[in-house]
């Protein structure tokens, strides 16, 4: 007997035929719960539709999976494009039309077309957000929306997700069709608290449709409800408050307390009926509550999942804009999975299936701290040090996997040591290649190639980066070194061991990100010696835009161009390809040089080097003195110190070289953006940054879509996100972890990441445009130390940072240059005010407010 193409939703009982989402909803219908009516286009229709194109992806998958990455990517892209263009077989179309008519829905009603893959909706693999959902689809457009769902099986995100799960056989796709609701509120609900595992119902709710919440685009209202054994005894434990919302949003809560209680009681009834903790998608309209999906959730005590992980903006916040571009986020997710997470798996580490490393909320990327704590625990390290090195607040550890067996640890150690040594050996040649690729792969001759060839060059750059990247090994070496020296010094060098270690790491002389600070000093010295140049910089008003015309023929301009050749590919928020490079806006450097000139006398560059060398030598002498007669300890310290110093240098050289790749990618993308403008696809070249990597391929290949509308929507979305506040920490998917309260009193505490003591007036930098207000001798107070701030460090006497770790790029630059720095000072940019005098004591990790009322009162 042949299997059906179309089933009423309530008849979907076989996951192999109707997929996980449809069978889960059918079960709810049979149990008497409110589910919108619908039909399911089964996997049999998918099979016949694919067969009609002459495709057999299930049989071809083993060959595609084992192919080299470039060939695999091309095969997947061809398969996805073929499925996007598929026309439903005539028999399937006829049965689909009959089933839609049978629902008795008005012809002008809009539809929700949702994936229901055979691997979707389980506790092990939720596939949340992986496959396509199309909302607001007109009836005549349903076949195209179905094809979009089919093709999403073979997107790069879906294939990468299945790779993480270790799945070998690809799933099949059924499609669920339901008349669109017009909800006044929607969201998700958990029948048990996903973090504490208490039997409380946690509800996330937004106004209108729930899709922005599922996509991580908005911050929901959160409700926590205790449901009693007799339902009238239920009570609301927690609800949204005005302080949780951005100041500009004056809107009522998504749910009234009585609605939250009613929803919580329904959720508990579903949990009891299914006999397992559940994660529900729901919507509420004038008719009541509707259930849109139900899936199992694991216990927080037994499994680490996206629901129980701690997510932090640390690390990403340091090198990307506050709200990165969609294309920048797309590249970031690819890099994290390929170049950071995959090497851990190759060492033998495992993670819960489907656990992701990056999550996007309110347009901002968050890193899964718990995932990396789990990797560290498996490798025998201290997981509590992950946040100290990465930056952010230490929270109680989540459920962590056990340490690997000794033989796996031994194997992992050998592999890691081989990779670390290989990075040191190959590093200089690799960095030179990245610089060469940056110059040749985005040179004028390449930019003149046809668009498809430029797209191929872009793909070549990405493949070469993946093949040769040394980031994982270098970061691992620095992390090992800090850990080993911390253990050694904490036991033998006294309570101020951290300050001694920080002091011993300044002035190494070959950290390239810090060298630009000294070069700017030297450029200022050069400007003083040329009257024409000095007159230009001291003129009022100062106009940096005409510098080439006014400084033509000067030795200063020649050296400045050489400086731009070395550092012009860097930027503020430089890991995002959408961030303009300094070479595009050299005025930033010119304004820093001008401050050096106007506020002389300045320390000479050679004086700075001598001071750093003296501080480092004294710190090393003090460490050896404290070791006393313990010669073996001295030798062990010396070995680890030399190794750490070497890899700190390599870490910044690696970032410097990676930015050649990013700058080249940016030039290629802008050229493709200009091509799409010529074709009428985009409005401006920089619209290309509001596409994803997959969008870009489709647009260049000529796939028709309202690209201008898509970009306009994402621009508006980004503008909205920029006006929203975002917490630095999130716990699970249940909502934000409130930022630590700003400290009151005369002394603020943090973590010392660069040694020394300094006093000066405060300059708060919240946005890139604030950088031009900096004056010499100030203490810079910043959310994070963006490497693009390095030029300003030559003006500052100290740094106070809200979020930062000992392993961060900013910490390396600050230590190398010898700027006293205290990080992880919550609320510093809100608490400290411009002009207020503070003392930064990086030996104790404190910031003293010298003219605060507490201090004046003797408190």
C-alpha cells in the first residue's frame, strides 16, 4: 500500500512520515490540548519531489560527506538551489489543494509553512531555528514555501548542526501547513526551570508573533510561576519589571498576571499528560491559548544543553561592534565551529548533541561559557579559570562532563603539544602568507574579475584560512602558560604574585599590536621637527581630511604612509568585516598624533622602552628572589615564562595577520556589493553586509528575492537593537542574568590584568566617536579593551574596564605597554564620570575615587 502525500494534522502518528514537529502536535490534539488545525505534506511527497528532479541526496550523501570541504560546499549549494526551484509533482499539488480546501479557510487567509523534519523536536536534537519556517504565506505561494523548507535540509547551518550531533544519515522533510494566527502575545514556556530544575514554569513572552523570540532577535518578558497541586493555588513568583526594559520602550507587559497563571497551568497539564518535562511554543489570541510545538527538555542536573548554559558577551564584545553586521555574525559562527570547537573534538572532547558555541540575542553574539568549561574539565584543567581568562563574572559551574580517561588525556596532550610547537614553527610563514593573500586576493586585478570568480576567490580565502589557521593552538599555549605560572607563583611568590607576573610581561618589545603605540610617539616626534607639519597639526580649526594636500612632500607623510601600510588594515570592532579599516579613515591616527603635539612635553619613545624594560627586569628579579634557593623552581619558571612570552607575541601577531584576511574579504565584499547595485539588487555597496554568507551566494548567483526589502528590514532591526540594552550574561534560554550591581563607595574592585599605579582624571568611552575626546594623562574607562583602542593607550595613564580577562587581546597590549589596568569592574562606565580623579592600583586590583564623598567623609 502506497504511503500518503498529505495527512490531516491530527492523523500524524508516524515520525518517519510526518516528522517530529507534526507528530508532536498530533499527540497534543489526541490528548485534548488546543492546537491550530492544519495538514502535513509528508516525507513521501518530499521523496517524490526530489525524485522528479533526478536527485537522490540520501544515496549521494556518503560521497558528499567524504568529499574535500570545497567540493562538499559546492555540492550542498547546488543541491539546495535545485530544491529551492523544485516544482511540486502534479499529483502532490492536486492532493495538497484538496486538503487545503478541506480546512474550510478563506482564500485570502495567510498561512504558516513550517518544517517537520524526521530528526526534529527530540530532547537530543531540537533543531530549533535550523530548518526553514515561512510565515504569512499566501495560498498561491505555498508550493515555493514548501520547496524552501525542503532545501533547508541541506543548508550549511543544518549540515553543521547534524555534524555536531554525529549523525551519519541525513533526515527527510515533511512540511506542516496551518492557517496563520493573529496573536497578541506568543513565546515559549518550560514546564521545569531550565537552569535550577525546580518544578516552576518559566514563560518567555513577546507581543505579537513569537518568531523574533525564536530567532533570538528580541529580549522577552519573563514570568516564573509556581503551580500548586490544586491549580487555583498557583502563584506568580517573578514577572517583568520596567527596569528590565530599554528606557525608550514604554509598552505594557506581554501577559497579564492572570494570563501567565493560566498558561503555566496548561503547561503543567501537558507535562503530566506527556509524562516528561516539556518545552512548548505557544500563542494567545482572542480565542485563548494555542500550542504550536512541544518537545522534551532534559534535566538541568543531568545534561548541559543550550537551555542550561551560561552565555557571555566576553571575548566577542572585545573585538566586534556592539551590534555586529549580519554578515559578520554569519562569519563568526562559521569560524567558531570550524576553528575553535572542532579542534576540541579532535582532542577527544565531547559535548551534548546539538550544543552550540554561539547564540545571537538582540543582535549581539554570546559565547557559550559552559561549553568551554566542559572542554576544560575533560582535559583536566580548572574550569573556573575560563571566565578569568576570557573575561566576565564567575558563576556556579554547570553540570560538567568527567575528565577523559588517562590514555585519552595522554593522547590529547601529545596532539596539543604537537600543534603548539607547530604553531611556533609555522607562525611567521603563515602570517606572511595571510598578508600576501590580503594583498593579492583583493588587488585591482582580482576586483576586475567577473562576480562569480570574485565569489570563488572569497571562498578560496575562507578555505585557506580554515586549512592554515593557528588560532586554537596559540590561544591554548597562552592559556596553558598563564595557568602553569599562576599555580607556581600563587604557592611560592606571595599574595601579590599576579601583579609581579603582569609586570614581568610588559615591554617584551615584539608585541605588534603595542608597537603601533610607540610608532605614533615617533611620528609625533617627527612632526615636531618639521615646521610645516607642526603648523598643520596645531592649526585651529584642525581639518584632518585634507592632510595629503597640506603635507605633500614631507618626511612625516612618507613615514605616516608606511605606518598605514603596517596598521591601516586594523579597525575598531575589527573582527566584523563591516567595520571600516583605519586606512579608510586615517583621521583617527592623525587626531591621536595631534594630541601628542598639543599636550607636550611628551615622554620620548625611547624613554618609554627603557621604563618598560626596567619594570620587567625588576619584576623578574623579585620573583627569583622569592624562590630563594629553590633552583628547580627557578628553572621551571624560566621555561614557562619564555614559552608564555613567545606565545603572547604570536597571539597578537596572529590577530594582526588575520586582519589582513578580514580587510581583503571586506574589499571583495564591497566590490560584489557594487556589482549587485549595478544589477538593481541592492541600493548601496555596503548593503552586502546585511546579508548572510548564504544570502550572498544566492544574490550573486541571481536567485530572485526581495533583497532590498530584506536589507531594509535588517537595517531597521539593527537600529532597533542599537537602542536596546543588552546584559553581559544570559543563563540558558530563560532570560538574562542581571548585570552585577555597580559598586558603591570610594574603592571599586576588579581583576588586575596589567601592573602599575596611576592617577588621573577619568575619560569614559562608550562609543567609537568618544575616542576623539581623549586627552593626555587621562584614565580611560571602557566597557572592554578593543584592540582598536591601542593608539589611544599612548595618551592614557591607566585603564578601567567593565569586562575583560587575562587572556584578552586588550590585556596583552596593556601589559606590553605597561599601562596599569583593572578589569571586571561592574558598572564602571556608568559610575565614573568624565573629569573625576581616580587612582588605578593594579597591584591590588582596585580603583580609588579620590574626590568621592565617601573618601572625603573618611569612609
